[in-house]
C-alpha cells in the first residue's frame, strides 16, 4: 500500500492554483473546526426528555409516576450535567432514580425506591439530586 501511495500522483500545495489553494484552506479550516467540536453536546434547552423503550417498561412495571414537574426536574438535571461535561448521569430523589444519557437527552432506565437500596450504579460519570 505504501508503494501505491508513493507512486500515486501526489499534488503539492505549490502545484495548486490560487483558487484551489483557497478551497483547500477553507476545507482544512472547516475540518479543523469540526474536529475541535467533536464530543461537544448540543444544547437541550428546547428539547424534551425522552424515555427509551426499556425505561418506559421499567416506569410502568415499577409504578413510577411521571408528572410534568418531574420531567422539568429531569430536563434541568440534564442541563446541569451538560454544563459539567457529564455523559451519563444518575438523577435521583428519595423515591426514584433515573439513569440518563445526557448526549441523547434520553432516560435509559428508571429505578424505584425499593430497588435503590443496596444497588450499585455503574457506567455513570455524574449524579444529580432532583429538587
């Protein structure tokens, strides 16, 4: 493969016309900007919290009431986590807990108070107390 690359018709920047050089520079700048933005999370200010199919099942099975007030608290938790750069959080209060994927703004699972006792939460990088 290296032999193919060495024998290919490589064009140096000196061989490009000024228009082609400007296009290459613009592309290079755009690529660099996009690469710097990789990993940044889009704003969720106007995005509603979504529940995965698994989370919907757990909410139903465990009798967890989802009110508009709770949805607002979850949304605020995601915004706080986003500001701190967290990717997966545990949002909880005394009665329930939710594992949330911050980048997707999606509740992954829901846990009732009974199940929280003695449970170990893994694959999270932040926790937010629901107030």
